[in-house]
């Protein structure tokens, strides 16, 4: 960040060069405004954050304990409060990103109202949310710096040179709330051209990292639901190319592409891949198609589709929908092929959508991928669609059973039951859950852990708690004890909601613009003074 005094001196020289026309402009105030608006455009943000992601990826390659994390946020305010909280508790934002979930855009940000995760929402709502998130993060920068500048003014007025020097150092070394965002472009919202056009809008809004999946755009499903349909590799590579061209066109050379495969849970494809010779990529894709060997022309009915598979003529199984079926049990093999192909064709990171959070399962696939692509790294969805409690209790149960331990006191199917909460099995399961990200980063190549839609659930839970008390016997005490008192005692900045919304910044601007005639909101009658 530019040194405050350097900015102020440069602006003072510019003012002097105007021969009195800028005498109303205070270089100190102009320097403050400039530092409070470090990022002028979304492309500035994309270039800055792309470099951070590249640094973090290199750091992870050298030391797997340096994995990164994010939480999905569905509103700019939620993203802002997350970063303010991170800075408050940990002092820095290093390794903490934002995630933009297509699921949450569909469910919460569409003009059609709540929608399922099937790419039916307006594609413009995705870049709009990226822009909104960064608007709120930039405002968090402005607010925190404004507090520092006010403290600097007070220290100067008090003649406290030591405090002034300390504050100038904090201003000059200010850490921004602006962090990388991994943004979900779903399956590209159409063909490769549509993907390219949307990718540009997302990058221009500030996204340095785009996540794209290998599902069919018009058959897109949530990764944790049935009915997923994948596309041949050629189609997916075209979309990877489209995203890379978008990054390059806009000058974000470090832009990051996350290639997601849904093949583990997808049993269908819309197309038979084009194959020109045995063993090529199309042939490898088609090798997994389910079908029946043909021994004579009589085995072929009207409308049947026949391909050559491993030297044999095979009638491919096709559903009434026209979709083709993969062989059962081929999901993991298809995942490995998808991931290797994506990395060999421009992807930087992988996303494997799994049906459960199991380190061993993920590691098994990543080890196979790394035989071909040694530096393969994953972004992994720590999904709320998993029943984490039940999954890890069952994993402990299975491990104990394999070790020959007595598990007769436990009903594996009923391990979610509250009666097991205090048992050794449940306690060990919680320990495994607590260590999941560390273990998976070390063992399974996971560079980035995210929870796709946690703030959707926290908003619902906190609202339920408040509504239950406020509309019940507690009345106003429900808000006071459950919200405001905790805000005050835990140092949550929103307790001064006027300040959070920019009231103090506005007061300072009034003083800049109007001088002594400024009518400010922060006087004695401001009830926010009750919070100290």
C-alpha cells in the first residue's frame, strides 16, 4: 500500500500547480480518500487476487499444512462480516477466500424467486453478486481506514508523536479485506461462446478464479442430487479454452480455472464422443458406455445406436430421454480420466464432487491422478449436503469393526441418535471431523476447503432462534440477550450499525466538502454513543 505521507505530498504538489484553483482541496483529505479506495476496478481486484492464489498454490506445494479455506456467501454484507471477523480473530486474511455458490445464487438471488440448482437463474446475477461482494469488502477497507485516520487526527491534536507514528505505520501496512473469490460458473450457461461471455463479466466484476463443471448445461443438476449428465471431454475442453481466453483478453494472466467433475455420481451422458482412432480421448470416453455386444444384424432394432468398443460391436443402452448410460461401477475411473484430461488442457485445480467426506476415498482417486499429473491439487466441497455427524460416526464404526473391536452397543444405521453423543465413538468421530481438513490436505491433495452454503444455514438458524424467543415468552429479552448483549461483549462491529453502514465516513466527507458548515450525524444526540 502506498505510504500516506507520499500520497499527501504528491497531492499537495498537484494542488500548488493549480495556482489557487484547488485551494479548497486538502491534500491530507484527498490522500485519505485515495487510500480508502485502493481498487478502482474489478479487473484491479482480479489481477491482485489471482497473484495471491498463485502464491498460495505454490506455498501449498511446498507445505501441505498451508491449505486455504472459504465459506460461501450469498450477500455482500455476509462476505464483508466474514472478512471483518477473520481479521478480528486472526489478525490477517492469508489463506482465507470467498466462495460464490451457484446453488445460493439460484436459491436466493434470482428474480424468479427461489430456484433449484439447475442453472435456471439469470446468468447476470452471478457477476452482479461478485461485484456486490467486492463493493462491501472495499467498504470494509474504507471504514477501518477511516477509524485509523480519525485516531491519527486525535493523536496529532494531542501532540502524541509516538501514537501518530504507530498509526501511520498501521495505515501504510494496512491489510485489505479484499481476498480471492472462487466463483461458480456452473456448466457454463450454454455453449462455449456463452461460457466465454459470462466468464468475461465475472472477471470484470473481480473474480480471479472460475469453477466450471462437466455437466450438460441444459441438464445441469446439483452435485448432490441424482440425474446428472456429463459431456464428452472435447466439449468440456472447449469451455476450459473459453474461460482461459476470457482471462487472457482481460489481462488477468494468472487467472485460475477449477475443473469440476461430477462423474462419480453421474451415470448418464448426452452424447457419444467423437472418436477418430482406437485409444483416443473419444474412444476412452465411449469405453465406459453400457451396452450389449452384437453378434448379428438381427440384434439391431430401429433407432439403436451401435459403436465399436474394445474391438467389439456394441449396442449402446439408451433411455427414453435419448440419454446414454454408463457401465455401473465406472464412476471413479471416469473421474480420474476427467481430472487428468482437464489438467492437461489448461485447468489449474480440480474439484471432485463426492457423495461423502472420506479422506481415503478422495486420496485413492488423487493418487491415481498424480501418477500422471504429480502437482494435481483439489478444491473440495465440505458440503452441507453431507450428514457429517452420521458419516463420521459410521466411519469410526466401520474402522472399529474392521479392527475387531466390540461395536455391539451401537446401531450403525441409528448413529445420528442423540443418545450416542457422549459415547467414545461419537467423541472420536468429532475428532476426525475436526481434523478432516488438515488430514485431507496432507493425504488427499486438497489445497482449498470450502463450505458451499454455510451462511444460508446460519441465517436460517439464527433467525429461528430469535423468532422463537421474541414472539414467545422472552419478548424483547430474546434480542437483547441473544443478539445485542453478545455483540457488545464479543466485539461485533455491527452493534454500531450506523457506523457499519458508513455514517462516520459520510460525516468526514461532509467536513471535506463543506468545511465548518458541515451538518454531521455523529453529535451528542446520536444514540450510537451508548456503545462507547
